[in-house]
């Protein structure tokens, strides 16, 4: 398959937090599917490094941005248009961070950081990039949520609140942009082997992957392939929904002893 044959051929895509983890995997799959990709990240050095690596596969460019700064996000939209000669057709709001500590120990700064990066930044980016999609009658907005959007997770109250908010933002934006050729969906990852989960992945006493219905940790590519689907014309009738990519972790639970060891 060549870039002109991919499911995203000719599209311009912006991936926030695109320099590492699932974001980097999304950038790679988008390039392989023919998209021209803007890797938007606070870590410009890492973004440039990835852009250089992906240049062997297609077109990718690095952009430095703080998504919590609406002025910087608006400037990014203009920079992407200038760099690619076309507005962004696809926006993946992937940038995110997580603070792990008991709720009563959360400081004001902890709370504001979780909300501003994991939720407000998604709003700023959508507000900056979606108008051009509306003008041309085609666009895709994909918000990266979490299994923490559905269930409480220990020592993650602010993170759960922000990620739950991402689903509300997805649904509300989808209905506001209805009938304009722009779809807005979310992906809710589970246990994905990225730097954000490195401590748990390397813990020899627990195995989060074994808790899933498929019996393994997820990889960044699992999220990337879901993003390719939602960004493509294959998903033109999918709107305002959330695709959970967690190996079935949220869907089914069993108490100790309920499942035979050989099952």
C-alpha cells in the first residue's frame, strides 16, 4: 500500500501529545495510511525526533504547543495550515497526564493540572480546528478518554473526573456539529504499555494484562488502529460514541474462584 492508497490519503491530521506513547503510535499509523501528520507536543525535541523517523514513511512535521494555552492552540491551527497548505482534517486530542495520589491529598494545582490538560485542552483544540472542518464539510475529532471515564480508579479522582468529562465533551460537541460532515468520537484505552503505565507494566507482582478478557497488555498500535478507523470514511456513520479499547476489562468482571483456571 502506498500513501496515495491509504484510508487517510491526502488528509492532514493533528495529534496532540503525539511525540510518545499511544500518540506516537497514532502518528505512525496515520502516516502509513497516507495522512500528512502534525506531531504537536510540549516536548519539541521528541516531536522532531519522531518526525525525522517518520519521514521515511511519509510526511510528518513537529510542532511545539501547550494545549492549556488557548492562544498557543489558535496559533498552532494557523501554523499547521501554513505548513501543509491545508487546514487540519483530523484532530486527535491525545495529550494527557495523570497524578496518582489520594483525593484528600490533591492540591489545587493537582486538580487544575488534571482538568486543564486532560479536558480543557481538548476543548481548546476542538474550538481552534473544527471551524475549518465545518467550512469544508468533512472532519474528524477523536478524543482520547480512558477506562477511568467509566469506573472509579484508586488515587485518581481528578483524573477520573477529567476523563469522564472528555466523554461529555465528545457527546456535546458531536451534537453541536451535527449535519456538517464532522464526526466527534472518543477512544477509551485500558491497560496500554506506554510510558504512562511503565511502573505498572514493569511490576513483577501484578499483571494488569492478565485481568483483561484477551489476557495481555494493550499496545500503542491497538489504540492507533482504532483511531485510523474513526478517522476514516469507514466510520462515517459513527458519531458521538466511545470505542473502548481495553481487552474487555470494563465489560466483564469475575470474583476470585468464579472462573476455572483453565478457562
